[in-house]
């Protein structure tokens, strides 16, 4: 038998020889194999896979991380977001809009998972326009937050500082020359906790204490729930509903209740927010602090993008 035939037969024997399972797992290339998509109890999909992946990922420092560990409350009338809503009240029809953003500054934890410690900054402006008077601006509230957040499993925590200052609109002051403008502002520390019994449902509560205030009083409490899609929805979206109760000391802890229900879309990319549209209800002290002592009952429709 010629040497090249011996060589070919040797290659065939190597190619078709059964590989022992243990030796394959302990080979040098095993360390570079893709992470399996199954756990000891079966295949993982959606948010379950994120939790499993976090357990396999080392905790490191990351500058400008993508995503948010502690999300804004959907029905809150105070937190910065992008959105607008048309509401009907006893005083007329208004358009309440928010222009805001949120940025993660630094994170210690898995790079692409919702666990770890993170420092965020967010801010925005909330304005009211009068539909019955050519969309005159009646009031604008400015707010910014600096938040430290922590997430592990179904638990989320936040602690930080926020500032609110209220400004009465020029058009409103021109129509009401005798009105005495209120210099409402609030600097406060907040502590919040959220719990997810299932990925689609969040229960939360928060307490705030004003370090410096004018017209506002120190203590506030809020609590509520958000129910909606936890995984990417595609083009069809999914239903959502939410409720928020906000109790404020300057209103003798009467505060307000707000609720929303409708349809939501969550994107595929890490860090994508939630786009929502639906009906809106609000009852209590007006959410615009220039007129905080006024009571409003609102019904309307809104479009929101939350971080």
C-alpha cells in the first residue's frame, strides 16, 4: 500500500471516529463555545434568559451603560418623560406635555443585564397649554433628578435627589394682571422600592422628604402599580394599565390619584423605553405646581414614552 493511501485512511479514521463526550467538554475550545440557551430546568426565553445570563456574567464597571435599572412610574404626573395628553377639566380643555430625557452615567454590574448598581441623571420640563385660548402657555414646571439605583432579581431600589421649580406662563399673567405668582420650589431626597412578582407587573412605593421648600411641605408618599409588556412586542404591541397615588403634605396628604390604560410597544434594543398610548384619568391637586392648591378632575387621551 502506497504512503498516500495510508495517509488518506488515517484521515478518514480521525474524521469518523466517535468523540467521547467528556473529552469534548474539556477540550481547549470548550471555553469559547457560545453560552447555552437552556438552564437545568429547560429552555430560557425573554426576560428569563436575561436573569440566567446575568448569573453567568461578571460584574464590572461601565461608563455610559445602556438601559435603566429603576424605571419611571407610568402614571406619575411628576417624573420627567416624553409625552403629551389632551385632558378635559372643569376649568376647560388643556394640553399637558412633558419634554425630558434620562442618561445612565456609570454602572457596576453585568454589562447587558438589568442587575447591579447604576447612577442616573434625568430632567425635563412639564407645561400646560390652554386649548380654549390659542394654546397659551399657562404654567411650566422644571425638574431634574440624580438617582442611585440597585437591582437584583425581582427587587429594585432607588435613592437620590430631585429639584422642582414652578413658573407661571407669560400669557396667563398677561390675562390675569392681578394674579400673585407663587415661587413654588422643592429640593427633596427620595427613597423608592419596586417589586416584580412577574416580569410584566411592578408594585412600587416611594417616600420623599424636602430639604428646602417654599409653599411645598417636606413629606410626600406615592405608591402604585404598572402592568405591561416586559419583552419586545414587535409591531402589534400589548395592553397595559397603571395607577399612581401621590400624597403630599401641603395638601394635608390628600394628593391625587392617576390611572392609565391602553396599548404599549417595547423595542428590541437594550435601553429602549416603552411607547404607550391610551386613556387617562386624574383626580386631586393639579399636577402643575404654580396652581398646586387647585383641585382638578381630568379625563383624556395621551401618548407617552417612558425610560
